[in-house]
C-alpha cells in the first residue's frame, strides 16, 4: 500500500502538471522519487527560462492513475512520475534531461505506448532518428495510429519518402478522419511528384495551410485557373491587421511572415499565368511585409523579363547578399575591392574610369557568356577577366584572361553586375554587342588590354595572364594555320556559299542534371529527332552534329533510334564539314533508316565554339550552348519550356526574339514539346542561310 504522504505528493504532482506549473511538478516529482528511495538526479538544474515551448505533437501524458496496492502498481507509478518529470523538463526547454528521464520511465514500463511515443518524438526532435524508430518498432503491428504516425514522421525526416507514405496510409486506415495525417501525406505526395494524390488529400483538409499548399500544387502542375481562383479566395485570410491584445511578438511576426509567403507564391502564380502587372503588385506586397532576398530577386526577374532593366538590375543586385558556396571566386566577393555593392552606378563608373578592374564570373557558364557582352562597354584604365576554366581558352581570344592568383587590380566586379553598373535601361542596350565573339576566328588578338587604354602593367611580373591559356593559344595558332581556309570559308559572303548544300545543324538537347530545372529544360532526343525526320521527308537536306560534351549513350534512352557517328578528331571533322565529305543524307527518306548524328570529343568551350562556327544553325534547349551560338553570331533556335528564364523575355509567348538573342520557341502546354517542335519544323523548312 502506498503511504499516504506519497499518495498526497502524487496527487499534487498530477494537479501541478495539468495546470502547466512545470517547475512545481518537477519539485514534487523530485520529492516523490527521493521519498521512494529512488535517485532522481538533479532535475532542478533545468534551464532558468520558464517559458512554455510548443509541445511536440502526440505528447499526451496520462498521469491520472491512482495509487494502488502491489509492487507492479508501484513500478508503474514510478514510471509515471518519471514521465511527468521528463515532460515538465521538456516544456521548460531541457531536452537532454527530458530524454534521460523518459528513458528511465520506459525502462520501468517498457510496454507503455504513451511513454514510448513521447520518448520517440523527443529523440526525433533531437535528430536521433535511428533511436527514435527503434523505440517504436517493438509495438508493431499496432492498433494505435499514433505509433504509425510518429514512425512516419521519423522516416519523413530521414527522407525515406516511400516508407513514410506507406506508414501514413496505415494511419488513415486506422483513423480515416485524421486530417493532420492526411495533410502530412499530401505533402509527401507533392514532394514525390504524385500531384493527383496530393490534391485529393489536400481537399479533405480544412486548414489554411492545406489550402495554401493546394494552390501551390495547382501551380506546380500549371493548372493556373484553379491556382489563381484558390489564391483569390484565400486572400482575405491574409489581410493586414494590428497585433491583438495578449498576442506575443513571435506569433504576430509569424502571421506577417505567412502573409508575405502567401503574396510571394501568389505573385509567382500570376507571373506563370502571364499576368505580369498583377504579379508585380503581389511581389511588392510581399517585399513590403518582409524584405526576404528570395522575394526581391524574383521581383527583379519579373521586371527584367518585361524589359524594365534599370530597376530590375538594381533589385537583382540583392543576389549578392545570398550566402555563397566556397568556390574559386569566393575571395573576390568578400574582397574590400568588390565595388558593385558599395556605391550607386554613376559613382562606380566615376571611381573606376582610371582604375584597373577585374571582372569575375559569378554564376553558370551561360551567364558568363551572356553577360560578357557588356565587358566592352565598361570604361576603365585596364580590365581583366577571371572565368571558369572551360571558358578560359575561348575568352583568351577576345579578352585579357587571368588566373585565380591574379591580384594586380584596384577594383573587382562580377559579370552579372555589369548591366547595373552601366545603367542598362533599354532593350537596344541589352542587345548591344550580343555577337561579341563573332570575329574571334578571323585573327588572334593581343592579350594586352584594348589599344585605346593605356597599360602600365607588366604581365610577366604581375602574374596577370593565365599562362596555361597562353600555351593553349600558341598551340591553337599552329593548328589554325592549317585550318585558315576553313575560317576564311566561314567568313565568305553568303552569295559564295552554295545554297544546295545540306544544312549543318548543331544540336544541344540535354541540360546538365545538376542545374536548376534541368529535367524541364531538356528534350528527349528521340522526340527531337522525329521533328528532323519530318523535315527530311519534306525534302530538307541537313546533317546533324551533337554539341553535347557527354557521350551520347549516357544521355539518351536506350531505344532512341539514331545512328551515332563518332569523330575523334575535331579539326578533321571541320574540314569534312567544309567540303561535305561525310555529311550528305539522301534526299529520299527511308522509313527504316535511322538519322545520322555526328558526335565529337569536345574538351572545352573553345572546341564547342569552333564546331558551332561551322554550323549554319544551332538548335538548342535553354543552355550555355544557346548563349554561345548567339555570341558567335550563328542563328540559334532556342527551345524553351513554358516557364523560361527572364533572359529570353516575358512569360506567356510561344515564338519570339529573345532579349539576349536567338529565335525562341516556347511550350504552350507545360511539359509538352509538341507545339515547339512543330514551330521548329516550319522554321527549318523556311530557313535561309545568311
């Protein structure tokens, strides 16, 4: 029989816990355990903070059992006291002690599901996912949906999405009306790309969060009518309001953050639907509530896409505040000589006009090539370029390229900041010098700074020039001597080129999988070849050349019907292209004949540029190759997915001239290339060599 004094302490302990007086509960638990000759450690060493952090889900203690006779009852009672003490410590913020005391409780009552569930949840919150799962596994199979629910959360946190989905399905079998499980399962379905299942579950959840995620899921599948209708219906729930009486600053701040996130996603949906003006208003609302960098940068993208360049590039500068990965250009971003983020454009131009300026790469290969069109417009005493290794040999034909150790400069600036510094405001300014690489094969320019700029730099002493690039350039000079007739041919007037010869078409269809939206940007080669086959059947004579750096077999489906012709020597291939020795498909198309696709070993972008320069036209998805073709002055058909990049222009169009150049063909249905390939076919059939 439990002594009356202990029974009184236990009753007071339960009452203090239920009243959320956790400090008192801990004191009473300590008194109980000490009186029971159990060493409780020192639970009073919990944090001094008496705030009540939000309880984890499914932490539902049941400390209401009355003391009874018997040793087994006393053991269960002790387990319950440990449990209450542990949970009180958790609510006061001492996670470590809470886990320790819950472990004690579980040792005393290993079959108690409530103790196991709460211990598992605290372990999950502490990142101990394996121990959290092992705590619950002995209870399987179970009729308790909370066991499956908590296991599902553990596996979801461990990124084991398939098994987490299976466990949430078990929860809903046992508890069909559990809207929290349905919501979590819907989120996992959306994460896995199972949007139909996600939408069906979101519709069963009445919470504002579920409806918000439903609108976002509609946006993901490009059901813009449903997305915009739902966003509009949710708008009143995110109206501005004053802080309510008794509302904490934290909760009020969280409400405003949710408003900003709502308007940001609403703006994105409007932009994808081609409603640029309405999108701008929503981006402005999000930015006014919370100046989050993501909001500002997406707003900049919208402005740039509609040609509001001056304001767009000003907002685009906010990207410089984003955390940078450790890369070869990191030291330039953190340098005190990095000037782009310090002054207004006019002040920067004045500051650098008599200075030595290093211009360095910031983003991907495509941006390096596209933004380099602005280098010539920058007025300064001397200018040097630091770019990614695969681009250095190419740019050494046009600019003064330096290595990563170059330090003889006064200021540095990244390539994407040039339009901001130059005050680019008109489309003509943006398009100016777009073909800045068109003449690099006509002669090899000096690596000195431009002739109209006085140079005081001793390259040999300063280490300014990348000498590996110099050596490559010297070797290339020797090769070019034997290939000069090819280059002369490339610059011949159109009237001297036979229009009866097959079109030389360079093709780039597969985006680097490490890049953003690569899956959406790429076109299956088999689907693209069908368009070329249709052209051949209608009498178009052409030769296809792969501009992909990867081996063809590594990026195409095994059943793709294509005859790959590997050419190991690029220079001999250029000679063959010139004389049409190896590229002459029959005018009569045979149904059982696979298209020939010439592939090459392309080691860097200088190799790629040489091959592109020998093409009549380049057909490319949104990629560095498209930007390179434009810079070389070669006609480019850019095949882009529906939500194409701002660099091409405003969303909502299907065929247009891109801001950065090229003839752009865009999807009219998200994820489907049918209209793009039909337009491409028409374009090729009517294409005329310049």
